[in-house]
């Protein structure tokens, strides 16, 4: 039950969105038991984001929410992978990318909780 929310401060064109969707779908598998099958993605472009008091460079904030407690090693691998994806596909400096991981004890789907 992963959910990835990605905010950027510039316009995301549809071809880049599709590439990110595919790449994130593969990347989520670094977390044990997670796959694209139940992955929900949200991309929000043209956000008002500041980093270091500036907003004139490309910036990304990625929030990864998972059912259960995220494994530290998997988070390390995911950070490397998500950063590479965003840096290569969208030309964002890796130092301007934040990634936050959050585990959740209760997760609902289809009218019931897991």
C-alpha cells in the first residue's frame, strides 16, 4: 500500500510524468512486499517551493508513505534510486531533492483496514 507524493516547482510535461510513473513503479520494489500493483502516485507541478531561501532552481519534495514500518536499508536504496530518477529525467540537482519516508499502522482500501 505505498503512496508517493511528488511536488516540484516547475511544469511537468506528460512524457516526463509517464516516465516517472514507470520508474517509480519499479523503484518501489526495493521495499519488501511492495509493488506497483497497489502503488498510488500523485504528481504536483508548479508548486511554490523554496530551498535555502531561494526558488529560482528546480526543487523536488517526495513523500513516500508505506503500510508498516519502512526498512532502513530499503529507504537508503530508495533514496538513491528516486534521486537518480528525478535528477536524470527532470534535471534536478540531487542536493535540491528531499525525500521523506513515513510508515503507517492503519491503511484502508475498499472499505476496510489492513
